[in-house]
């Protein structure tokens, strides 16, 4: 985990705040925080991962089928 430091300069607080939010998104801090809010059993995490993979597969297959008809 890395610390994020932002210096507020004469450009303004709003610009520094946008930079801070962008850096948090880049490092995945918000995603990590949300995942740690509640404990999930490893079996439930694996099930969700399998379901997400299946959803992605179905989505890409539907996209490829619709593109091939054109």
C-alpha cells in the first residue's frame, strides 16, 4: 500500500482534489476499501468470480454473434 501525497498549490483546491481522486482510482484504493468492508468466505468469493467470468463470456459471445451478422 502506498501513501498518496498531494500538495495544494496556487492553482486551487478543486484541481488538487480532482488529482487526488484520480490517483485513488489509479491505485485502486476505493475498490480495496469496499472489498474489505465485509468479510466474504473464500467459497463465496470463488462462486462470484465464476459467475462474473460466465457473464463476461456470454456478453462477448453475444457481441461476436451480432457483429458476424452484419
